[in-house]
C-alpha cells in the first residue's frame, strides 16, 4: 500500500510492464477465479493464510479484520474484529504476519493525510482456541511511537517482528515480549519520493518478507525488489543491501514460493513474477480485470491449494473504483 495524501491521491500507471524474458520463459497460462468479493468501496490491504487454509484479510477502507473460508460452497466471510465505535483512533489495518502457529500480528493505524508519528500500533489475533462459537482473541501488542506509516510486516522469530515504514523509509524491529521497538535498517533503498519541500509524495518500502536468512522488500517509488541478510536468532540485519529486480513501480506486497520465485503485486498495475534468475515476466493470460489493483499475495497451505496463489485487490482499474476489493485464486 502507498499513500499520497490518502486514497484519493493514487494515479494509475500502465497495467503491464515489458518482460525481461523471452516468450518461451514466461510463466504458464494461469487459471484464475474469484474466491470472494466485497462491496464498493472496499480496499483489501493484506492477506495471510491460516494453517487450516482460511484467509485472513485486512481492510484499509475500514478498521476491520475478516476471515474467508475458501473451501465452503460458496466461500464465506466472517468479521473477526472491528475497531469501529471503539475508544481508539484506528481507521484502517495493514500488514499481517503469523507470529506463531495460528497467532497473527497485524498493523493498525489512523491513516493520515500526511505522515504523522505515533498513530500506529501492532495487534494480535489468536486463533488457537477459536471455533464457530469462540471468537479469536484480539489484543494490542505494542505502540510504535516513531512510526509514520507502518505497512508490510514479517516475522523473524517468535518474539521479533520487522515492520516496513513507507513514509519514514526504514524498517522497524519490535520485540513482542517487551514491547520495545527500534530502527533495524535505515538505507537509501527504503526511501520514498519527495516534493520540493521535502514532503513524501509516494511511499518507499512497502512489502516485507523474511525467507531463507534474508529480508526481502519492495519499494513502491523505485519499483525495486531488494534483499539483505538477517540473523534469525538475534533479529539483527547484517551485510549489504542487494537489489534483485527493478522496473516494478507501485510494487506492493509479494509472496515467495518454495522454489525461490517471487510474485510481486503492483497496486496500480499488474501481478509480476520475478524468477530465480531475477528476471521479470507477467503471468500469461492475466488481465487487469482479473486482479484489479493487487495489493498482497499468499500461497495456500493445504494439500488442496498449495499450488494456488491468493491475491487481494483494491478493485480499481483505469484510475477509478469499478468494483469492490476481492480475493482471487490463481492456480500456478
């Protein structure tokens, strides 16, 4: 997600990008279906998959956390938690990360017109004892006092989270046991674009994942996918930043497959595949209407859908909201 004076300041860029690969190397034709669609003007910001395969999604247009059962006929939606009419200033939810089995952390904040520190906090939704009659337990983990626009989030170990700050252009580290937070990485590859007065006009770092001893992240402004090494035990980022791919302006969240392939969402464009060779390609047969403003992606976790990439959308094509945000299933 990126903010440019809140949601209305987005502008659409080209729906496709030129592939850096010969046609014979393009990913195979995808099988695409809509799992669940919400009414206008729902903006789905992030998606995570529970161990049982149910899909946890956050809304940017409302302070709500929802759960979709993609296996029921038809798929069903359940409101897990809403901050509406609570004694908080939370207006939207963002990144989600599984902190421990079936316990998910998520970003909540008062989405501002401009970057304002102190408006963001991290919460958890515990599904370990949840059932049809017992809701998930939702509670605050900690505030991030210096956070300006907290966005993507990833687990390092069972008490350490990394959180992308799209406006400040840093990665925060949070110890969930003590509630202490600090800047884990401050690097040029994380920074946003600025106007002549120095105010951010486009978000920098956006999506964030930890995989195979590396922190991977996208930058919406530069369109780059980068990585840097991390120590899982200490949570400390180490070594030099390496840029893996470029040319994906408006890059948002992404999913990493077991074979190292990265699927990058572009919230004002297309879904892009970054192969192990770090070359780019579009998914054959995927059109703008199929994934209307993709924001996040995650692979299924059951035997029946581990080859399915679930993608969340904002429902925007050609610069306007034309449909409610939805979850689509792409069989890879």
